[in-house]
C-alpha cells in the first residue's frame, strides 16, 4: 500500500458549505490523501462562537459563556448548533443522508449524564462527530469513496481523563486496521473513547492531536495541517506586514518561536510525528497553491535568523543578596516558591549577587503580595523589586550556531535606534537569543530587528 498523507482540516476550513467544497477539491486532487481528520465547524456568523464552545455551553447550563460575559444562553447555543448543521445539510444537499434527528436526540440525551466532566466531553465531541458524518455524506454524494470512521467504532482509545484524555497505544493498531488503498477515511478529531466506553476529549484544539496520532500510526508520508493562514511567518504578520512565510523549520525552531502569533497548531501533535520523522506541512485551505511551511526533524541552515517571536505582557522579579553567588541552593529555593504558586518561569538572568526571574505578568495578578512575602521569609534578600510591562523578543535560527555577529548586530541596531535593553539571554545551544525590553518599545524593536536580521537592511 502506498504511504498515505494525513490531512487535518481545522474549524475555519469546515465552517460552511463553501469551505467544505474547498476541502473536497484538496482531498480529490491527491489520491494519497486517504486519512482526513476534521474539526467541528468554526465560528458561527450569529454569535461568532465556535460550535464546540456552543456545545460546552449547553453541557454546563450556560456557564461557559456566562463566565466570559458573552451572550448566548443554553437555548441560543442549542439553536446555533442545530441551525449550523441544518444549513450545512441544505447547502451541501445531503438532507437525506444526514442524521439530524440523531444529533437532536444527543443534545437531549446528554443531560442524563450525571458526571459533569463526562457530560461536557460528550457534548463537546458532537461537533466533530456530526461534521465528519456530514462531510462523508457530501463526498459520497460527489462520487468519492469516503467513509466516516468514528473513534467509538474503530477504537481511538483514550485514558480515563474525560476532559484531557491521553491517546493509548492500542489506538495505533486500531487505526492501522481501518486502512485500505481505495477508501478515504473521514475521522472526527478531538475525541475518543475510554476502556469503559465513555466519550472523552483531548485538550482544546485537539483535532491536531488526533491527526498527529493517525500520521504516526500509518507512518504517513506527511501530515498536512490545513488552516486559514499561509504557514508560519518570520514574525507576526499582524504587526510586521512585510513578514514572509518560512518555507522550512525544524521542530526545535518552531518550539523556540512558540508564542502568540506562532501558535498555528497544537504542539503536542508534533511529538509523535517527530518520533517517526514525519514532516508536518502547515497549509492554507483558501490558498491551496501555496506550499506553506514544512516542519522537519532536520534542515540545512541556509540563513542566520529564520523567525523572530515576541512574548508580551511579561514581568520580572529581581533580587539582590550579598554573596548570593556562593550560596548553594538559593536559585533552587527561589524557583520552588514559583512552583508552589504554579507559575511558569521563562528566563533567569543572573549576575554574581543578583537574579531576575521572568514570568507572565498575568500569573502575578492577585498573588504578588503573598509571593513577595514568601520570598522575603524564605530567602531574606537585601533588595527585591518587581518590574512590570516587559516583553521578550526571541530571534531563532539553526544558522545562528557559532555566529555571534548576528547577536552583536541585533544589539547595536537597537542601540542606534535608542531602544533600551533590559536583559540579554542566550543558551549554549546558540540557536536563539532573547532580548528583554520594555513593552512600550517592543513593537518598534521587533520591526527594526525584522528589517535588519531578516530583510537584510543595513
Ligand atoms: N473543536 C475543538 C476545539 O474547538 C477541537 C479542534 O478544533 O481541534 O477545541
């Protein structure tokens, strides 16, 4: 059997009939696209919410949106879900083949599930389930040999955590059993079934994970992740209009670039693909002629910097203590305090007798006084200060290894533009460096760095 391509289509790619027709054309244009993983329909036009969010709203009796101060009530969410499938059915002309009554029953039946987590998982999974059935009917109506492969039928087995299930190894054997040379498998992403026969879901955005596991199981030629962007950009294109799509990136580079604007897909989905050296190709459903970004285990470093990311909304806790440099265990104790508050720490720049810990500013909301008190009590620093409204710019590229000129160039060009730098950090891997600065100058700084390090402006 030839190696199949696993193609995953996200919510925006399957949000309406026009988008689903684009998906069909993409699938039909390559016979190796035999495993198609689909999300639930994306945002509905009325409430601008994803169908999955409406379903979670129904499961939680309206808490899902109430907590975020958004509008839809349970009744409105129910109507949004049914209305979406009704219109898809009509627009794709598959009224006779789509089980709308079954969906309606599910929306009632779910209320009988007593355990709130199991109930939420059941409801949340309905978007993917019925969308896969609908897309299968549509493909079949156009003469394609498509079949819906539902996780509960073929055995996509997750562990018992209803809302954050982990894929069990037997799922891979079960995925292999549904392969054949001629059928196009339409697989709903995001959910599976536990050994006890209960529906469980993966974490949000989990259709990416389903597809990653399918790609691993069938040892796919590649894993295509079809979305609404042309690929991974050199810098966030919303702020840097000249940013270009990066053609090739390694798994390591994309991890280093991960932050808002770069998070085009679920990183856990990479793990299995990386293990089997399966390339991931991020592509745009609306521009199928674009090649997108390939994420690979290895690539030839043809340039220095490949992308620049910016972490916004950071703060650092700065401590000074005489002879800190000779105190064994001081840093460990400090980081343990952050761990006790469940705060993720990002960088720890040090001098001999001082240290700063960079964190996301939001994580300090409501706890900063307690945190300070604990640090004072346990470590008794001579001086402590918390500096807010910071940003960290990270330049990444395999080609940076052994090249210290790019770091120097970055610092000197920021100096020429009178941008003050608060922190510099580079790990011995040398494939990236981080520059901390005030949030107020961060947008200007990333633009300058993009111009000089990626656009070759001197
Ligand atoms: N529909 C699910 C979500 O919105 C899963 C996915 O789209 O990947 O999180």
